């Protein structure tokens, strides 16, 4: 994860991503059919630098840019690309998180923060791209992650970053950012789905 964040965040600062970055994220996430992924060798993407700018802009614009340039991936992998590109602003939303915090397969009325839903027709869980709530729900998810990061930081709950992130200037010691919150919630969702939480 550290190397992906270093590479994608550096490229995103210069407002581009490459096919190499897209394939690296697909490999990391164990995308089922890697051969289907197609995209230009290099494409432009404009990402905001801070949350205030993100709120004022068109928050779904980066998702549209990814959708226009990349074939063979869906919302989950687009959100992973955004997370590695701008971890201060974006977190991933995948099937585990949706199963627990959306309209999933668990009894989770207290944690139903999203109307996004997952499906499983026998070949594994996926988030249908055709959902009308898709991009809007991703915006909601990002706002939830920002809110939790803010709560953690104002209550002085320190984030236990691995040293590599601090050493590479990607994190400030103890300070939560959106990707950190998403990682913690992913861990919680994984434990809950295994019956451990």
C-alpha cells in the first residue's frame, strides 16, 4: 500500500495517471479479470488539494474521468485509485464496507450509513455500477470518513501510522486522514463479517 500511495500521489500532484498505476492497483486489489482492463498509457486527472475545495467542486468529476478512461473496472477500483492518489480526501468503498455500512447482507441497521448495495450472484460480491445512488453515495461515504477523521483528531485519539508513511512524508504523526479512517473501518468490517466484532 505504501508504494502505491507514493507512486499514485506523486503522479496525481502533476495531474496525470498512467496505465502502470491502474494495473498496479488492480493487481494489489486482486481484480478477478485483469486482462479486461484497458486504458490509455497516460491520461489527465484533476484532483482537489483540500476538503473545502473538494466540497465546492464537482466531487464526482474524478470518478467520471476514471470511468471515461478505464474499461474493465468498476466503482470499487475507481475508489481505490482515488484513495492512493489523494489519501487526504478519498477512501475506498468496496464490497466488505458496503456489506456492513450499506445495504448489504448483514443485520446492520445501526451502521447503515449508505443506501449503496452489494449483490452476489454466486461468483462473488460486487457493487452494481448501475445504481442511481452510486456517485452520490460515494460523496456521502467521503463525508462520513472526513467527519470521523475530524472527530478522532479533535478528541486527540492518535492514529497508529506505520513508520514508513511518516518517514516518506505521507502522514503527520498521530493525525488521522480519510484513508486511515477507511482502513480502520475496512478492518472492522472484515472482523464483523467473520463474526469477530
